[in-house]
């Protein structure tokens, strides 16, 4: 054990010495009037992947019609000589019409070899090899380059070429040190593998793990394509308050804070619903918002207290219209982001191209348990079934609550392929229109994919009298100890009394959607800066 402690101390001393050397290098640069932090901008003409694509196309054009080298019948020495000559001829043709580029990025590798060296520069779109020759950039700059460290950020101007080994590279003609790295990056071969550190130092994760960067590039693309899809359907993007007096629209516990200027207690929103419905009342017929919401709940692979929600509302349609929109949007996003309506998550193929299955909640329970809740007469009979199946419930729970418990326990885990679960019990849907054919149920659906709830949608309740009664029932639940119950919102009721047209509404968990389309195992993998417990605790 003592030997291990000594080894750890020795390793830390080595790191401290390396960090000290980096600061000394910076001090020397500054003393010589070459402080990289004084540089304010750099003219970048290309990203690394652009250089490779442009050079390849240019090469095909200039070398078109040139026969490939044939070394059949040559001995080893003759073949080597022929290959050398062929390379020099090709290089001569390309160098006569060079592609000049200017790139910038982080140096991830360096190999010094006397008068010429190689380095690898990484930027947003990839990485490329740099050939650095003393005779090309000058002795003084070459000395600075040789002393530079992995992690430093360089600007490089030069021309593209292909090495003898076939790698497209840049022959540096000018180089500028743009930023000095004073910390040490993880060892390149192993990368940043500590999961906790990846989440806490996302900036290092993005540098060391290209797959992480790709996830967040795709996340941005997903959001862009959602907006494009909705714009084609004439939806208007809006913004609503995050600090609210009544955090309604979902069953969740809010975060609470105090507004000093008004001397009022306020909450962070848990949903976007009630304000967006006010806009429907105001005549904005198709609205959506993508924004952060906050729920004072636990953290697991699919939940983060701060997450991104999208809600949209469309006048003069119902939950059937929301099903059509959802199915079309998921299919559109898969094609745009993944290139196919068939995607793979954790090794399982999910087909978004087929019509999504539709099941009522009661039919799903019947399918997976054999119990038909349409034949269960009352609350007492439902609770008896729960007891027989060892499901825990509260005294205040009614038949509809028991139905939901059965669904969560026995059905969700079976829903791998896209499935709309419809017609929920009224007890768990306080903002939803009743089904005219069965007032114990509502016109609501949830989409399940890969066992996850992907969205929640309603034919929105627009009857202010019915809504007031349901708010009263929620107030009673809150008084009985339900921290997640809704509360009466008088201004929202006033809006309904002004008159809201028949409306379909839906909410999507954006983070979970990104997880699905990027094959990410946990919600923290798709949040740039997920909630983490402080290291001080």
C-alpha cells in the first residue's frame, strides 16, 4: 500500500512539473513579444474535412486519364523505383496547380524529425496531418513549433498534397500559435474514459472523443429539422415564461425560488402547456416552443431535473391529428438525421417507416396480462386486483390510477416498436377532453418506442366548467399529500371562459428523442452539461 501511495505521489509530482514547464514556455513567449493570447482573430478558409474533399476532387480532375501504375513483372527494387517515379510525377502535376488553404485547430499529435516534422490538427469537422519544414516556415518559427505542446491551438496556412503513403496533408508555409494549452490532455490512445469526468469536463470529452462531438452535432441537426418540419406546417415558434406563480401542465414537483423585486415566491416551470393554450385562445392557431423545463425529481439514465421539452398546439384538430403529425415528424427526422426510417438502438432495429401500432391503454393491459379493465366495475374491484398482483397504491387512488399502475408494470417494457397508447383514464388526465362514447376515458395518447414514453398528447379540454371541476379534484389531491398534483389556475380558467377552439396538443421530450436517434445509452450523453452532484459534497 505504501508503495502504491509513493507511486501516486510520484505521478502527481511529474504532472506538476509538466504543468510548470508549460507555464514557463508561455512566460518565455510573452517575454519575447509573442504572447498567443494577444491574437484576436485568424482567417480560416477551410475545415480539415473540406480540405480532403476538395483535394480529392481536384486530384481526380488533374489526373484524369492517367493510367494507374502497373508493377507486374518487376522485381522489388524496380517496383520501388517505379512507385517513386510515379509519385513524383503525380506530385509534380498537383503542385503545379496547388490548393492553398488556411485552417485552425488543436494540435493532437507531433513528431519532430530534425529539419522537418509532422503534426495532426483537429477542428470541428475532423483532423488532418501537417507537414512542417524548417526551410518553409523559417528557423525561428520552427523552433517555436518544436517547443509547442499537445493541446496548443495553431493556425496553419499552406497547400494540400498527398504523401507517399497516400495521406492527404497540408504543407505548412505559415504557422501562428493562437492559444497555449496550460493543462495536459488525457493520453490519446485511451481517451477520456472516466464517465463522471466526461460529464463534468465536457470540453475535454469533446476534444478526446469524436463520437461525443458527433452526438451533439446531431442534436443540433435534430432541433433544426424539427423547426423545418413545423415551419412547413405553418407553426409559429414562441417563448413563454420560465418563472411562474403556478407551475402547472404536468404531474411533477417544481423548484421554488423567491423574486426579490416583487417580494413573491415563484416556481420554475414544469411544463409549457398553460401559456401556449392561452395563445391559442388569443388566435395564434399553430404554436410551438422548445425550451428548458425543471422538475425537482431524481436523476437516472432517462431523467435529468433540467431538460428540454417541446410542446405544440394546433387549433381545430384533435388527438388523431396529433398522431398523424407525430408519426410524420418521427419518420422525417429519422430520414434527415439517420438517412433511413430504420434505426438501430442498442442493437435492436426499430422501424419508423411502418404505420405505428395503436392500442388503447385497456387493450394493452388485456394483451399483456389478460385483465380486461372494461369489465372491472369500480375502485374497490380495481384495488383488489392490485393487491392480487402485489402492486402498491395509495388510499386516494381510484380505478383509473390502478389502471395506470398495471400499464406501467406490465406493458411499457413490451413496447419496443412504435406504439400509440390511447384513451387513458380520466383520473390521470386533468387537462384532457373526455371521450364522448366513454366519459371515464379521455382523448389522449402516449407514443412508446424502445419501452420509453416519447411524447404525450391530448384533445385539449376547452370546457371551463369541466376544467374548474378537475382543478378542484387536483387541489384535493394536493391537500391529501400529492406533491405532483395540479393547482387551480384562475387566469387560465379565465382564458378558457373567453373561449378556446377545439385544439390538439402534444409534448415531446427532446433529450429522449436525441438518445433514440443517436443510439445513446443515457440522457447525460445527450446533455452538454448534465446535472451533477457537487464535488464539494
